[in-house]
C-alpha cells in the first residue's frame, strides 16, 4: 500500500473516532434531561397543583338530580350581608352569599350555649339567679335576683325569648363555660367561629359565619331533638321553682306559625351584627340571613324563591 493510501486511511479513522465520541457525549448529556419531568414553577407536583378538594355540591344541574335549578328564574338579590340555604345534612347548598365570611351573629350564639347546657348540665338542677345576670345588657326574661329556677326553665327562656339574662345565668354555673363553647366549635370544625360570651353581645373577637352557624343548628337538630323542640314553641309559661314567679314567654321568631313550611328558628340582633335569623323548613332546609335590615322579610323571600328557583318534582 502506497503512502497516500495509508495517510487517507488513518485520516478517515481519526475523523470517524472523533464523530463517534461527539455523538456519544451528546447522548449522555441529553439522556438525564429527557428522563426527568420538570416540576411546575411553584415546585409542587402536578398531582397536587391540579387537586381540587371535595366540596359541597352547589347548584347541581344534573338532569338526574332533584331538586334541579330552574335557570329561567333569576338569582335572588338580598340586602343581607350573608345568606345561605342548605340541606340539613350539609349535602347540598341551594343559595350562598358570603357564607364563609366572619361576622357577628348576635343571639344566634345561644344555639351553641344551648348545646353546651344540654351536654353538660342536669336540666332538672335548681339554680339561683345572680344580680349580675339580671343586670345583663339586652333582652331579658324578667328574671329576679335570688330567684330559684331550673336549668330547663332557663333554657326555655333563653331560646324562646332570646333572653340574655337567662343565657348569662346558665353560663355562670360553670367557670369554663366559654372554653367549652370554643372547644365544641373546634370539634365541629367551625373554622370561622370564636365565642367570647354566651349571649352574642357585640365583641370584636366574637364571630361566626353563615355556614358555621348552619352547622351548629344542624348539630342541635340531629343530636338533641328535645332541646330543639323549644325553638318550635310559639308561647310558653314557666315558673320559678317555688311557683311564685311566672314567666310568660313569646317566641321572638315572627315567622313561626305565620309562614307555611317553617318548623323552627332562632333570631338575633345587635347594632353591630344587624338582623340575623336561622330557620328550618319542613323540606329539611336550613336558611340563614346575617346582617339583614329586614331579617324576617328577607328570610321569607329566600324560602319562597327556593320554591320557584328549583324543580322539586319530575
């Protein structure tokens, strides 16, 4: 083989070796990049980024689900700062307006007070009314200083007449009463709720939400039907333990016995909270209005709207 052929052969082998080394190097560099999936910009795995937690079904428009929203009926506008219509078991929301916004709830607080009393007191216990309870600001049940009366009667006075003196007297029987209220709120998963007092008087650190108070109401309905029965009562007379003092009670819920389908409810009002009202209908729907300038009228309007805004039968 002459010298020229040897030169070209060596040159070709060198070029081929360089090309092979270059190709192999690029493959080794590219392989790791191709094998690794890039994380989203927020550094969270895609499965978490796209994850949507299970929530209450709002306005389900499935043809197989009743009641079904009739979209020919316009959405209801209420002046209330927050409003809600929800099935008692929490499985369906029919109307919502600021339902998780923290607000003062006034005497709707007494629903939690009633739960704590029912769970922790013997209702037949006789207690003596303190002067501080009688002097409690706000609505009262005409309790008298040193009057002896049962826990059960105080519960009636508190829930029917929305009496602050009865609520305060009940809370005085345990030094940890407010702590029990907040512990119960935590147990029920009420993330927007905190209590400072048993009656709902205005306080910057006392608040709840339409959704949370509906959960409290639903808990009372399902767990303590005997206590809940009090909220169905339009008028009642209770007496001091010795029978000498008479308390004639009239329910503060003006819609009870007036609007067909309303089973029970609880009112609330303070200057800061505005008008509040929670109701149970015979269709097992809880309605709530908070911060309303016309709580009874708007609650009735909401209940009537539900009848037309949804198709309830096939």
